[in-house]
């Protein structure tokens, strides 16, 4: 584990926080003008109705007097607990560009935690290394906790081998209260195990979002020259002309992805593939949509 | 396969370059740490075999491209490789000269055997799978297309053709047949070769042979025409070329001369032993030394004791050409002719007439070949003639019309007639007889006495059969220097007497004046007639040194008029064996020269003249003495047994084996006709048949094909693999 005084750690932490904040700010300023106003009984303000607002929040009385469509907004009060399970196995360090899948997963986790922090939600972090659950940050709220969250991410390195779903299943055992679980992984394991892990969480009342981080080299297999492929997990070595196996590889990859998607969705899990060169907001939107749905479902 | 630039072949190790590049590529790997190894391993397991095959195919294409490029740069040529590379269908028409001369044994193998070997080899070069077609035409006893179609089938048939026929082959007919065969082989065959396998015998291959037109026809049909000389370089041969009998019909007890001609057709002096056999029994033998290209005549007197048809055969020791070392002839030995002298003896013994002269000359005893009987002319009738072979009208006066008709019928059916003129013969009285005998344009002159105008006989045609004795110039004075006391010159109207043949004329004393014909003969139906204008009066006979004086003339004249056998007794090989008999034959048997009985051959046909034709063989295949035995059924129910030998002889031209010179052939053959010689090894034949083909272009095309294939295949693989 890296020390907090480590310049590389500090730089990484800063970059992590910066990326997370930037992503969250970008999300606020763009797609939803007021997406994170709550629906508690503590009044906050009135404002003009904009398309997309929940019609149940219209202030009918004020509308009758002013002849305008006014929305009533309340201070957010929530008991949402966000668990982020980040796969930190060795395969997550694969990259064909500037950052690897673990970097991207960390940024995504930090950004999600930031959003939760801003919403006064509690958020926790569990890091799985292959089939082991190595580190856990309990779910709490507040700015300081987010800093700790980011620090824990920054000082972690991807290592260990195994099916990430086994790590998820271990993590599920430590989640005492129902909440929203965001599982960030490359999912390079058995689709059945992944579905089993999600089912375990679902049985405990959790909502699950699965975000699959993938490098474009894994998706497109752009290698051309003869290559000695060395496995990041384990000792597998393969010498091959990538051209001769590309089609078969892509077929296997797509087949695995389809099985994974089918298994997770049948388990009631939102699943999204996130190439690591995509903006983080895509993942956040998915998270927010799921969070809102859960909150609505919880109030009902 | 040969190479015009063999040094380029040193570059052959370059074919290893693609293999080395391939192996080097397998050694250079970029290292990549990868996450989704499981998928990679599965992909490799799935594709390993297919990828290996694809790589191997690419490697083969590249290696072959390099290999063929090097071979192409070495400029190869070959006769065989085009077969492997594929080609259009070929047609091969082989003409086998199956004449006797092809049986000549040269270098341990006959020309015919050599021709068969070459033909067989040519056929083996063809390939039925390539739609090749072949035909063999044999020019032997007849022109025969022995086989055509599948080359293998044709070759099988070819193996059954053992030896040539003892005849002259009709090569011109074979060439015409080849032209028809070329049409039959049809458009499936792109190139048709016509090859004549012959010994190029000069007797056959000359400008008179009529070869120009058929060869030109074949060339015009687009054929590659070749003449291949299969004969040996050394062509020595000795043959019996002729047996000439002084008479083919002999009376028992008499003798004839057999003039046998032997000939050395080679250039070196050769010793031979000749044997003459009479009915298989040797009767004479002689050794000869024959100079190069020289004939020798061997004269043997033959005097058979037994009557009947007798076979004479001359044999030499066998040499390189067997078929002409023996030759046969048939001598018909009779018991004598029955001569009927119609006339009357002179009333005065000191003044004998024509009848007396004839009687005196012909009545020579029991063993004489001619046995005369006499009959007064008025008593001459059909029955009397039926008992006779020859009729002599001795100085006839008037001849009744009935007698004239009987005489004409007698001659028509084969009897012989001698009209011996004398002083009593009436000019008018014999006119009707001459008209009956179809001697229009012939008139008898008035009697001339020697005192008035002495005349002697002059020979007009020495080949006249009646003058056989006087064909020897030593004896001619005995005939031509005898003055004639009384003679009746014959006058011929040249416009009417076209069928009459003049053998003798009367010449006046100064030998410059023509005093009319003395001997005229012609044919009527099956019989022969002669008019002798100066009959052998006893006063003729003034030659003490010769018994009978002018008798040889009468003798030979009567023999020339004598009835001929009902069929010829000598046949060339290949001729139809067809005989005519006065009475229908039955139980006919025919044996070939080896004594082999040929059954079921004969066919009978009744002819308009009342005779019966017996067809034995359409084409008599072998030379030698053939023996016919049959029984003739007479009208009264009796049967006559007939044993008849038949001489079958080969054409003498086949014995001369000299080959025609190529320059003489060029005079009448189209220029494109190739003339080859099998003695210069068959390579020359093959070379002209399938010239070495430059394969450079073919190989370059293959290189291009390999490169294009490799590029397309690689492009296809790239496209599939880079999905």
C-alpha cells in the first residue's frame, strides 16, 4: 500500500478527485437542470416547471394564483446507501492507451461517490483482488469520507487473479443494509458466477448496477504483428499471429458478453459496458437513473 | 526436358526463401500483456488446424512461384511435359505398307515388324483420356482399315498383324482411305498426323505411282504427313522372277523348255543353288553365281511321262526375303489332241493335195501328240465335231451353210479350226464360211503358181504362237527361204478386218513387194481360227535337215489353236480364284501350298454359255501350288474326276528392294511431307512428330497464376481475419 506522502499517490489522488468532480459538475450543468432535488417534507424553494419534472411535484395552489406552472422543491433527505464494489484484479491493469481499466474504474467510483456525497447519501467501497475481498471502506456520508474514499482508491493497485464474481459474493456478505450496489469490473470471469453474485445481492434487497470497463484492444483486438500474449492473471503465454485468430477471438468475446448481459439482466441487474475511453458521465447517468428509480420505488 | 540456359538452375536454392521468411516470421513476436487470455486460447484452439493449412497453402504457392520462375528463366523445352500440362486431342492415322517387300529381314527384324513397332510406339504416345484417336490402314492384299478409334484398342488390333502379304500393296488406295479416315476422326481431334510406314521401294515410289494427288489431298486437309522408311540399309535379295514354259500344254511323251530366270537384286555377287521340282519331286538342280543386279536364265527341258496337270516349282535357299525364293508354273500334259481332217485324198498318188500333206505330217504313230482322223467334207456334222478338238479344213471346195454353222458352233465352244487353203479352195465358196466365222474383210486371193511369181514367207509378228519354233532366229531361214509352189494370198480390208491378226505375209522374190497375208488368226467365242494361205504341200518340204520340213509351223499352229483349259492355271497373289467348267463340279476341295484344306469356299454360278463358274476365293492369299480336286457331272450321269494344280505367283517387282531416293520423291510429293528414316533411330520420328516445345512461356504463365492465386488467397484471408 502506498503512503499518503508518496508524490505519485498524491498526484494520482488529485487526478482522481479532479476527474470525479469534473464529471459530476459536467453532469449537473448539462443534462438535468435540477435532477438532484429531493422529495422530503422540508420545503426548499419554488421554481418554473421544466420538461421532465415529475408532475406530482406541481404546486397546484400557486399555479391557480399565478397562472404559471410552479414546482415545489424540498431538501433532500435520504437513507440511500451506495456500495461500490471495484474489481482490482490484475486483469484490470490492462491498457492499450494512457490509463487502464482500474484507473477508469477508480475515477468512475470516485465520481459516483461524489454524487452520493452531494446527495447526502452514504457510500462505501469494497476492493476485490481476484477472488479475494482485500479492502473495505464502510458506508458513510460527508466530504471527509469521500476524501478517504478517494485515498483508498488512489493507493490501491490491481493485482490478484480469479473470477471477480467470487469477490463480489464475498463483498455481498459484508453489506448489512439494503442499498444500491455498483459493481465495476471487466467481468472476465464466468457469466454464471457473475449472475450468481448479483442474485445473492438481489436476494438481500440490493439494487445492482454492473458497469463493465473494457479497453478497446479487448473489444477490437487491433493487434497486427506476431505477438506473444502473456496473461495478466496466471502464467498463460500464447504466441500467435493476431490476424489468424482475430475473428475467432472476437466471436468468443462477443459470445461471452452476450451471455454475461443475459445472465445479469435476468437477475434484475442494470448492465452497461463502459469502454475506458468514454466519458465518465455515461456511467453516472446510469447510476442516477437507477438511484431515482430505487428512491421512487422505496417511497411507494 | 532440356534447358537452354541451365546455369540459371543454380538459383534453385532460392525456392527456400519463402520457407525461410515464413520461419523467420514465426520467430519475431511482440510481447503484450493481455487480459482476456481465455478467449484467446479458445480462439487458437478453434483455428489452429485451419490456419496451419492456410499458411501451408500460401507457402506452397509462394515456393512454386519461385520454383517455376527459376525454371522459366532456364528456358526449358520438352516433348513430354505438354502432355502433363494438358493439350488438345491428337489424331494419328498410320498407313502400313503390307507389301511383300516389307517382309525383308534386314537387321534381324523385318521392315514390316519395324513398322509395327513404330506404329505401336506411336499409339502408346496417344492418350485416350485426352480424346486422342487413331486409325491403322493396311495396304496389303487389299486396302483395309483394320482399326480406328481408341488408341489402345487400335494397338491391340495392331499386335495381331503378323506379317505382310505377298503382293504389291495399294498405297495410293491406302492414302485415299486415310483421307476418308481423317474426315471420320472428325473435329474432335485438333491435329491429325498421317504416317506412311513403308520400305520406300523404288519400284512403287516413283512419279508414275500416282502419289501426288492423295498426298496433296491429305496436306490440304491440314494433316501432318510423314513417310517413314522402315526398310534396312542393306537390301540384298535373290529371287526366282520367272518360269517361262515353251508351251503350257504338252502332249504326253513330248517335252517343253522351262526357261527359269533367277535375279540378284543386290549389289554383291551371290551364289545360289536352284532346284526344279515336278510335282514336289526334284528333277534338276544347279548352282549359280549371280553378279550384282544380274539375271541368269536357267533352261531345263521337261518331259513328263504322266499326263495331267503337273506342277513345276523352282526353289532357292531362303534369303532375307522369303516370299520370292520359290515360283511355280503349271504344265498341262495331255494325251494328245483329236484332229479331224475334213477333205479328200488326191486321186493321183504323184500329185498329193493339201489333205495328203496334212495327213502325212500328222500321222506319226501311236505316241504322236496329234491323232488325226479323216472325214469327207460333205459328211462333216455336229456329231463328228463333238469327238474332235481340232478341225482342219483341207483345201475345201464348197462348204454348205449347215456345215458352216456347225463349224462356227464348234469353234465358239472352244474348238480349234485351221483353214488350210489350196488350189481347189473356191473364193466364193468359203465366203459364207468366213462370214459365219466373223472374218469380215478377209477374202481369199486367186491361186498363184511359183513359176508365175515366186514368193517366200515373211514374218510379220514373231510373237505369234504358231511361230514359236521360228522365234529362234536360227530357224527362221527354214521358214522364210522356202519357195512356195502354189499359194493363195489373203486380202484384208483394214476397215473391216480389225479382229484379224496377221502373223505371216508373202513376199515377192525381191522381198520388196507385199503379196498379201499368208497366216491370219482370230478368236471366235472360246475358240481360235487360223487361215494358212500356203498349205504344206509335199512340195513345200525341201528341208532335208529337219524331219517333216515345215512341220514345226503346222505343229505349233495346231497347238496354238487347240482348246485352252477352262480356266487359267496361273494366278497372281490376290487375284480371285474363279474357274469355269463345261460340266457342273461337285465335291470340290482346295488345298493351299502347305496342304491345308480350305472348306466351305466354293460357290457355283451357271453362265449364259452353258458353263458353270466355280468361285473359290475372292483373293488368293499365298503364292505356291494350290491344288483343286473336284468331280464333273456329265449329262449322261457319269462323273469325271479332276485334279488340277494352280500356280499362284508373286509380282516380280516386289523382289527389287531398292529404296527411292528422297530427292526423287521430292519431285512429286508436296513440300510439307516429311520423309524420315527409322534407321536413324526413332528419335527422329518422334522429333518430327512431337517437336520439343519451349515451355518458358507456359511456366511464366504458371508463375503469374501462382502469384495471382497467392495474392487473391492472401487478400481473402486478410479480409476474413481482419473482420
